[in-house]
């Protein structure tokens, strides 16, 4: 019934002749696009604004785009907000009215609306999102290079050891001229990357120029999983009977726990009593990977909450923990962000880890992607928050909290260190090792 | 004698691939092994044919003696006298040996479904675990000619593996499905402690060579992981393990068993090691371990990542160490073979086929698939890894069965699953075929679907699984039947299959906001550890009185008991 009325209304407008037929369809498609985005925000954003608030923001943006002040009437009413059909009708009406000479399409409106949301929301291309998922799962598929630019030309800036291009005979510094016959000599890095990426097992033809070699080198490369380690090799800092291991964590990804497990096996029988995890500069966006890591390191008990729009879930660690009997420390800084901030805070609270370095970024949220209509765009929104304690008011706006380490050098001290010609990193590591040893000597073994 | 192994294996595989109409099995299924006469005689318990096989180590064919419906366990009292259990007739048998033949001297009725049996030389008695009856019985052996039931100890779980701590006069009893471990004080004849480990499918308990640790093989399901491809691939979801518990911790009921235990994971990324089974410590630095899901024998020091893995036959389970011949003897239960592995070369040097030339049925082939790690990505797990011997490990798992990750669901028992469509907690799988395909892809992360033949075979096996027959108190059962109808439980759990095809909102919501669930069949409910889609209730009392599942009043203790009794055999 309602559809009929809507059709009649549109037909009426059509008769008035203020808009051309194709524009009606456009308005309807645009309204569907915005309605979908708003529904996804309501469904998946941790603390979404109300529909009235979202509609109001959209109204402002649409009129701004039209270069006019919003009409005094035309605000979404409570009644309209409650029904998807009425809301759709309101959206169509808004788009219809603001559909001016300086045309602003719904895609741009959607992007602007997303920018008004809290919690670092953004729209990304679906293919880029899937690559992020692959990286989080330690299953990145590609040719195994980092792509740079030299004099406007795409160049292999870093060849990943054991990756497909490495195995096929590529080298660092190779200039990429053609990808599957496409001339990329003047292409952007992004366009080149798009051509280089593809499904696992697929083939890509590359023509490369290498310094000191005449002509182009032709390589056929089979795309595959690129081995990217989550952490660097361990260093053992020896001390009288109390060795401490240090490991630089580079990525919060699925292979981190197996890599730590292998490290534990390697350290067995080496008299290592402490472990420093360097979490500086590590972010990651995936709450699941943080959950897996904390489960592996914390010896049983609650370790926080996973908070989603649909509800919160208490997290309980399995009773087995890696590095039993070892004291832990974690190094953090302002680039330790997102789930890694929870990791640092939870290791301190539930495994007595010593934290060293600088205050963390203060954005302890993870993100979650939702595919929008059309399938080529993903809306990234804050989905989860892992807190050692659930905030009392779960409907409150996002309130980021940074983690303050107990061992921190401070600006003045850092200046002195630099003046004396020493390295801040080395001094911080020494301080951390010292604190860790003190703890080990006092017989504290992180509750295990 | 060095048998041409590849040839023998080919012969066996050839036999296995012969098609046969669905029907009863010809498999003998060697399930227990013992060494007699200083290593010169091998005693084999054949589960399905109910036979005892005795093999003179210098001969090539054993002598068979049919003594039972099923041999579920066996323990030698000495070289000439054994106690075996018959899991079908619920009896203990005292068996006397004459040469390579045995005959029954005495029989004793036991609590239902006896399986493991262990001989206690101090009391000249046997301790027998009756799994579904959740009971341990002490059976005394009188004058080598009679069996006498002395004591019964009830447990809060189905007992499986047992280990006698002879000096300490304790019996360690492991859970057949989940991760519980009980310690029985043998002098007080009482239950001393029951503790839980993050474990399931505990398949062996052995004392370490220094006598200070109890080694156990088990599996672990990480409640924080999901069955996404990365979590399976990186060994984050289901892991296969050997754990060493300290004897002193076992003896002190106040101690936490986990925190001072050592845990070694078996298998690695790219090379999972599904279903670790029997374990033998050969030296402080070397252990032999059968991997029942990958058909292998592993030699490992458990501190060193280097593991040697040797291919055996189908589903190697039981294993014994024959010191006299410096060999390991392994029973490949689903290819009806006994294999002899030379310890010096770590190679197979003899294969003995127990039912060579027999054709296998669809059910047999399906059974092999059910227990095979080949069904999963990198051989991390078999169907049995979660559906323990067709039942359930009693845990929840975050699989893709409900179409999304984030809301873990109870792992259902497959006993009695046939006909109970639709499948899945959301009732979103119309047939077992669809459910199976979904599990292979979304849980086990197998890259290729099974062939139609394999799928049909596997389902033939799954459809043959039935819940155990559990004896009931007929008066209480009748009371429960009336109550079940009076409370209108039949509205959703319709008589017959005790389920219905619809989904209902019963006032429960999962983490993803779903509130419509398909009622599970109540067949075999009383064998389950947790109830509801997420296992939020541990018993019927909690389900009805705490969660008020479709009842408008509090039920009395007697009413709960009557309903429970009824649910033991709702169809009878």
C-alpha cells in the first residue's frame, strides 16, 4: 500500500516536471545507499548516535552540499524514525530537495556522515579490507614485496625473503615496468598494487628493469602466502643465573602465538627467567588476535570484556599459559595503539607484567568491517573494547584511556641521555631488565 | 623377518577399497594389547568379535578364542589368568589360558557398559570402569576361579582411562569425554578428589619413568578461538597435547593440577597431529606416541621441536613396549593389524593382519573417515576430536555453523542423530548431508569436499550411532513420562524423535542477538554434560528451575528426578 502511495507521489512530482525521470531512480538508489549505511551504523557501531541524530547530521550535510541553509521544517520526526519505509521516504524527499545544480552524490554524503562518527570510522575499499583480514590471519597472499617509488616509477623497495617474487628470482631495487602486459611505468603505487594482487595460486607476468642489466627481465610469479613473521629473533640478555629474553613484536597477527610457543620451547633449559615483549609501535585492529594472545599468556581467569553493539561477553583465559614461571615485562609507547593497549593493560593486571616506555596512544578500541550495499565498500567501525573492568555506563560515549607505564624516562631524562651521547632505547631496555631482575629475585613469578 | 611393508599396506588398502553393501562389520578391531611370557607371547583383545587372540612371538598366526560379545578391556592377572570386560553383556570375565587358547572360568554382572580394567596386585583385585554407569567397581579374584564384586564408587563423570599408583594406594581415573580427573583412595575405597583440566579426549595415563609424573594424552579446545581458517591453520583452536601432571599434586586434593603441569603440544603448523592416543616413555628423553587421527607413531623428546613420525595403519591406538625384543607393538584398530616397530631403527619390521581378505562395509569405511585427521586442514583434527567416539566432548565451540562467529554453541552428541532434522542449533541445515558439508568446510577447514561415496559412507556410520541403553527405575520413569506430558514438553520435543522441525524463541538470546533455536532431540540427553545452545545449564534442575525453560512453576526435587529418569529412555 505504502509503495503505491510513494509511486503516486513520485509520479506526481514527475508530472510537475521539476526533475527528469532518471533522476528519480537515482534519488531512490541514493536513498537506499544512505539507509543501508545508517542501518549498519546502528547495528554495528559500539555507540551509535540515535537515528534522529544521524538524520539531522545527514540533513545538515545535504543542505551544506547544496549550498543552502536547511529548510526550517523537514526534520525527521520520531514517527518517521520508527518505520524504515517512512524513513526511506524522508531520505528520498531530502535528496530530492537538495538535488541542486552543484550536485553532491550520496557516496560523498555517506563519506561525510561516516566522518562525523566517533571512534575512527572510515570507508575502505572491500579489496583493501580483505587484505587487512589476510594480514591479521598471517595469510597475506601476494608476490611478497613492499612497493616503493623511484623517480615516479614503481620499484621493489623490499623483497620478502621466501616470498613468491624472491623464489622466482626478483631482487631489491627492481623497477616494475609491466604487470600482465599493463604499462605501470607512470602508474601510481596503488594502481600497481591492485594489478599485483590476486588470488592464491594465480599467475602474474612481470617485466622488470634491473640496474646493470640490459633489457627487461621477464618473470612469471605465482601469487602465494607471503611468510611475514609477527616478531623478530629473540635476544638473550645474560645475567648471573638470571637470563632475560627480549623479543620485538612487530605485528598483532595469528602467527604470533605459535611463534611465542616456538620461542618458549627454544628457551627451555636456558635458565631464562624473564621475558620482555616489545610492543612499541604495534597496533593492529583485530580484537580477536588480542584475545588469542591474552588467552595464551594469562594463566586462567577473567581478562576483560569484549563489547559489541549486540552485547558484551566476559572473556576467560584457559588455565594453561605460555612462559610459566617467567616474569614478564612489556615495552610500550605512543604508537602502541588499539588492541595492543588492552594487551599491555591486561598483562599488567592479570600477569603482573611490568610496563616500560611512554604512555600509549589512548585509543583502546578495535574495529570491525561491514560490507555496504554494492559490496565494494566496507564500513569500518569501533566494534569492541576489551577492558579489564566493564565500564559502569555502557551507553556512555567512547572514552579512550591511555596506559601509563610504571617505568618511564620522562622528557628531561631523555634530554640528558641524548646529551650524554647515549641511546634512549638502550637505557630504557636496561631499566626494564633491571626491574624485571629485581622482581625475579624477589621470587615473584607472575602468579604462576 | 623384515616384511615388505609397502606391499602389505597395499594389500590392506586394496581390501579396504572393495565395496560392500551396508551391513554388519567383519572387523575384529584390536583394542587392547598386553605382553606375556617375558615378551614371547602377545595378548590381543578384539573388541568387535569378542575374541581373545594369543600370538607366540615366533609364529605368524595367532590363536583366537571367542569368549564374549565384545571385549571392551582386558588385564592380565598373570601369564595364565586374565580379567576381561564385555561391554555389551555388561560383565566381567575371568579367563584361564591353556597354551594359546583361553576359556571362561567365571562371569560377573557389572554396572552397565564396563570397559577399562586394571589389575591391582596388592589386593588381587581388578578396578573396572563402567563408563555410562559412571561407576568404578572393585572386583576381587577369589582362588583364581571366581570374581566377586566388593565395592562400587560412583563418579560425577563417565570414567575412561585409569592408572594405579600402587605405592600411594590411589587410582587415577580420567574422563572418557571431557577433562575431569578423579583420584580414588583405594584403602578408604572412596572418591578423594575430582578436578578439571583444560582437556578432553584423555586417551592414556602413564607413569613417567622416574615415577614423579603422570603423563596423559589429550586434546584441547580453546574457548577463545574460533574455527576460522587462520585459527585452524595456526593451531589456535584445537590442539593435540601431552601433559605431565605431578603425582604430588594429584595426591593433594587442594592443589591446582594445571599450574605446575607441563604441557607439550604435538604437531605444528602444516603438520597437525590429530587425536594423540597411547603414550610410552622409553627414556627420560624419548617418548613414543600413537597419533590415532593421522595413522602415525611419533617419537619425541617433548622439549625438542624435532619429532620423527612414522606411518602406520588405520587408527593406531593401543601400544605396548616389548623390552625383550626392543620393539613397540601397536594395534591399528581400524585396519585390523598388529604392527611391530623396531626401536633401534624406528621402522616397522613386521605386520600381522587379523582379518586379511575381509571386505569392509560402508559403515566400516565411514568409521575410518570419522576417525581420520585427513578430513581436516593439515590433519589438525578428526570428527572424533570434538564428537568423542561419536558422542560429544561436552564443550562449546565458536564455529561457522550458525553463519557467523561470535556466539559459541554446544557441540552436539551424534548418538541418535539420525532422523532428527533439521540440524544445527538454528535449524538452518535441512539434512545431515548439508550439515556435514558445512562442518567440513567451516569447522574442519577442509579444502576439498568429500566425494559422494565418502560422504555417503561417513553418514552411514554416523546414522548407525545410537545413544547407550541406560537402565531405569520403572516407577520413577513412569512418573516422569506423565510429568513430561503434563508440562507440555511434547509441544516442541515431540514423542518419537523428541524434537520438532520448527525454531522457537524460548527466551534465550545468543551473543549475536539470535533468539530462534531448533529444539534438540532429547534422545541421550542424560549422557550430556551441558544443556541449551550455549551450555548455560549443567543439569535439568538448572535448566528448568534456574533458566525456567518453558515451565511456569518451580519443580520439586522428586519431579526433576522423575523427568531425568524418563529422559534416560524416553522411548521405552
